[in-house]
């Protein structure tokens, strides 16, 4: 059942291969936490271009109920949930026609894995509020238009100006010099925080009780903490021949390996964020992560699903960026770097083999 209009929150979707199915019948959701139901979007578009040609003229038909861009028209929030593949595409360039620019324009919400995903958007949209979001959820599209949630619903959100790294004098500061003064950054942070609070309210009103507000730097720590999960389990699942997270966490040798990757990241955080560490009252220790993972017997890691379906994997944001950021600060992550180098070459070799097969087929025609 679609209750969005009653709450004055109108959500539209951009779909690709599943456009025909979702445009006709919405999204069927089979969930552990909320029961089974059907979500009917306000509008469904087959491409970003088509959505950009249908910008709302006021906030009454925008992507959310926020009035922040009502005087300019356009989408109040543009939520990016695609895989982050900076080696293939620039997401910020892709969505540029959707964005109403300026602090009172569209808020860009990045619900994506990895670290460093915000930088292209800040460079492209120096004055727009950006919300960085981290989810902990086991869910999958089991067929077109049907999404199954297996476990968890947590979403943690915080604004992004310059990542807050400069405030920590960290050597891992991203190159996001967009010519804003400290006063302008402070104003942008206030707008961003207000957007985060509004999004948290939307999610909680919709039943997601563990939607959380974070300040800018703590949210970046949450992103790095999720690397403990994604950076250990996703690549290991592929390299171990398609083993699920639960089985890996229960295997004695793989458990030692997974815990070693996680502990490597835990130890690096105070060096990358001076004076900071993971708050283990909110962010689980490696042992707690593994214990919780033992029960997740149904889900498959996203990287494994991509590998099995011949798609590009999120290697750069989950493995490559953390390795490079740490290395630039004089910190080595040897376990993570090993996983990165092996999977990157495996992906390269498979692409080379496919290209070779394509050439051979063409020569026979």
C-alpha cells in the first residue's frame, strides 16, 4: 500500500532494466521487518535524462516534502543508490541535469558503499547540501520489481562539506578545495544537518527506527567501519568460490582471516583520524560483527552477486580508495591490499578473456 501522499512525501524512481515492470506495478517488497507490501512510486522514469525533463515546478510534486527548493522548483532530494564505480563513470556528472544548484537547491543523498564517494559531488556541486548515508541491510532484488529484505534496516546519515578531515588536520584530507571560506562551509554544514534531520524523520515515520543522525566526522567513521564488513566479506566471498557470509564466519580459518582484515582497519583509524576511534557502543567490534553474521544464512554479498552475473564490482570504493587514503597517510593495510590486488587482476583477466572471445567470434563471421 502506498501511503506517501498522505504524508506529503512523494518519491519517484529512475529505473533501467526493470523499468517496464516497476512502471506498471510498482515494487513488491518481501520484508522481515515490515511484512509484505507493494510500494507505488509517485513517478517512474526510464533514465536520468527523462527525469531531468520532468523536474517538478514546486515542492508539492518533488521527490520529498521539503520546501527548501520550492522557490526554484526542481527535486528537493536526489538520492543516489547506484553502485559506485568511479573507474567507469562519474556519478556527479551523470545526475547534473537533475540538480537545482545552490544551498537552497537540491540536496544530494549518497546511499552508497565505500569511502571517498562524496568527493566528485562536492567538486561538481560546491554549494549544494550533500548527505552521506551508510546502510546496514541484507536485501536483494530476487527478480525484476521484487525486493527481499533478509535482515537489518539501519541507515546512518551525516552531512558532507569537506568530510571534516581538515578540521582534524588529517593527512587523508580529500582534494575537495572548491573555494569556499570557513564561514561558507559552516553555513553549508548547517543546511546539511537540517537535511539529515528531515531525512531521519522521514525514515522513522516510515517505521525505520534505526535511522540515525551523525555529525560529519563521526559519519565518516561509520563509512570506514562498514569497510570492516564489506572490505572483508565481499572480496573473500568471491575468492572463496562463492561462499556466503554465514558460512565464512563459521569456518575456522576464514574467521581468522575476516577478523584480521577488520582489526587492521580498527588499528588504522586513530592514524587516519587523529584523536578518533570507533565508538564500540554503536559500532560493533570484529567479534560482534562475526557473531551477528553467523545468523545471516540467506543473503549473498553484493560483490559476489556482481561477480556471478558478470558485472563490474565496487573494487575501488570498497578496497582501492581505503588502501590509497591510508597509504597517503603513511599507513599500510596489507590484508586489504592483498584482497584488492587479487580481485582487481581477476576482474581484469575476465574482461580480457571476454574481449578475446568477442574478437574470435567476430573473425568467424
